[in-house]
């Protein structure tokens, strides 16, 4: 279990003391919970602001824009730019943290950019 956690997040060190392992394990699982919350928030923001427009652009299937072969988004910077553009077009006033949550959601779900 320790080796798996160490490989997954790099938070655990080779120290084998119980308090250290416990603290790092809590940090690891806390990070997983935070990641899940951010992902859910990004999806919620995206779905509320983007799906109606995307459905109108793609003949009813809002997610078709993300699954087409000729994706125009090739980098995180391009995805951030597109999210900012679409936020303005949809007339939503997302702050930077909300835009980041949407970018993270789209990247982890559809684009898988590094």
C-alpha cells in the first residue's frame, strides 16, 4: 500500500515512522477529496453555462464538440483561452478560480493535455 501511494502522488517518503506515514496519508487522501470537489465544481459550472450553446452548435449533442477527431485545442494555454472566450460569450462572470476549475474538468475529462 505504501509503495502504491508513493508512486501515485509522491507524497510519501521512505521514512517508516507511523506519525509521518499517517500525516502523509492524510495529505494524500485530502488531496484526492479536494481534486474531486474541484472536478465536480468545474463540471457544474461548465454544464450550467456551456451545454445549451454547445448543443445548438452540434445539432443537439453538447459533448460532440469534445469528441470530434479534429480538436482545435492542443495545449493547456489554448484551453484556458477558449474557456475565457466562451465565458464571455455565455455572459458568465467566472473568477479565475472558477475558470481554472472548468479548465481542469475539461482537461481531465476530454483533452488529457499535459
